[in-house]
């Protein structure tokens, strides 16, 4: 069964209910400064522990040879035997001259905070080395498990993780994910405002926004959030099936059904100054070729977006 977004877009928030603050309070648009140079290009490594056909060292080599400057790691699925690798996660990228920018993990609302599943997430927060930011989504693996008060359920799982992050000096970015309870950047922005923690922010995931909105809405939505987000990821965007809401498919930047030039123009106009993370979810086969094509597309697009200053 497809799990649709359960948040109520009511424009005021009271803790213990599922109502939220006005978006006018979240994203003032005045005073934005246009970005003036290309953003560092980061590769999202989505098969870190799942696919053993290409080792971590070989993947880092392919990433840097293609022209990326960093890597965003997705250690999923996360088993108890994987924590030795998590404690060494940043070493191989550094050996290849790459930055480890961030790590992704999701919290499953089907399991309470005392469960083994939640404790593994806590352990990732405590033991991952070398990543300055953890990007966090909230899912519900059992369609019948979704709590009546989703907002409260998310907060009860988020707050202990923020305490660990604060102790370790790590930032946390909420990851809106299509077909998850926390689905849109607007919802993530409201949660960030509610919590008000200095280490908590949110990001813009282009393909997940594309999956559940009209394609013409993606760039305007980014315009509303570009000045506030701490992270931005993008890929060639496609829906797996026809319809207004469909699971997203991640492709190299030179493929897909969403024109990316307006998206990057919105990112620049909003004054975004972070990284651009290329989402290579489930990329296989010619991984080096897909990485090189994405870098070539990005280089050409940003050359047009940021022409050199006249002499």
C-alpha cells in the first residue's frame, strides 16, 4: 500500500498536535544574494554496504577521477557488523583527496525509541567518524503503524539524536523524502523552526520533490527554500510510473524528464552557498561513465550560469 503524506497543512503550530507555523515565518525572501560561483560537486554513494561488486576504495577512485570533490555516504542497510566500517568511513575518501561531506540514515516510526532498530541509528550518530553532517529522514515501514500524532512521534525520535549530535559537534539536516511521513521541504522547514536547535537544518531533495509535485512547481519551490537549506541534492529526475505521484528514479544529470537549468538558476538566485550532491541512487553497470557524464553536464550548465567576469 502506498503511504501518502499525513501532515495537516494548518498554518499554526501547537506541540502535541499536527498543526504547523505559517510558511511566511519560515522563508523571508528579502535580502537574498545571488550565488557568484559554481558549488562544489559531491557524489552520493548509495550502495556503500549493499553492493560488494565495487569496493569502497575503488568507488572513491572512480568518484575523484570523474571530477567530484567529495562524497556523501549512504551506509544502508545498516547491520550490527557495519559499525567498524562506519568508524573508518572518512579514511578512504581522504586518502583519495575527497571530502566526506555527510552521511544519510532513516528512522523507522514503526519501531519505538527502545527498539534495536532505533538503537542502531543512535549508534550511527555516536560512532560515525569524519562526517560533519548527518542527513535524516523518517519513514514508516508498516502502513498500519503510522501514529495518529505523526509530528509528536517524529519529535520523540529526533530530540535524543540531536542531543548526541550536539555532544559530538555534528550537524543534522532533515531529509524530506517522497512517500515518507516527512515528505516536503515545507514540512521540514516548519519542524526546524519548531525545534529551534542551532545544529538542526533541512535540505532540498530535487527528485523527491519532483516525484510528488507538478514538474513546473519544482524550481519555484526551490526558490522558496534556497536561502534556508543547508544541503541540496539533484539527479536526472524521472517517475517510475505515470501519474501525479510516483516513486522517483535517479538518473545521471544528462538524462531525465525535469529540465535542470531552471532548477540551478533558482538555486543561484536564492544565494545558496553549500554543496551540490548528485544522487546516484541504485546506479550500477557503468558507474564511472555515469559519474563522468554528470560532471560534464554540471560543468557546462554552471559555465553558462556563472560566466567569467570580463577582463
